[in-house]
């Protein structure tokens, strides 16, 4: 069992004041911590937004580049389409013969 000793009143007052000070400051310290956390989270949010915008800009530039390449190659594509049409000149005859066969099945 502990012995009761006399403690100076100034010491007990100082300890009491420190305890009261710590308890009084704890809500402010908690709010400060919350504000720091929110500021950090908002900073990360903006960093992610900037990163997404940069990636979108890269995709936009790539799409524009592909569009320009297609525009510049339009003559080549038209030539290829014309060549294909010329090479398939006998298709009308094939379709006519197919139509004749189908009509013979209807009778």
C-alpha cells in the first residue's frame, strides 16, 4: 500500500493545469489533423485529374493524327476502291445467273 505523502500545492496545480490544457487542446488538434488529411486528399485528387487530362490530350492528338493520315491517303484509297470495282466486273453476270437459278426453284 502506498504511503500518503504531502505534495506541494504548486505541483498539483501545475499538473492539473497541464491536464486541463491537454484536454482542451485535443479537439483543435483533431480538427487540424482532419484538415491536413483533407488537404492531402484534395491534392491527390487534383494530381489525378491533371494526369487524366494529359492522357486524354495524348489520345486526342493520336486520333487527330490518324484522321490527317486518312485524309492524306484518300487518293490511294479511292484508287484501291476503283481497282477493286474493275477487278469484279463480272459480278453482275454472276448475280443474274444466281437470280435465274432462284427463280427456277419458285416454279
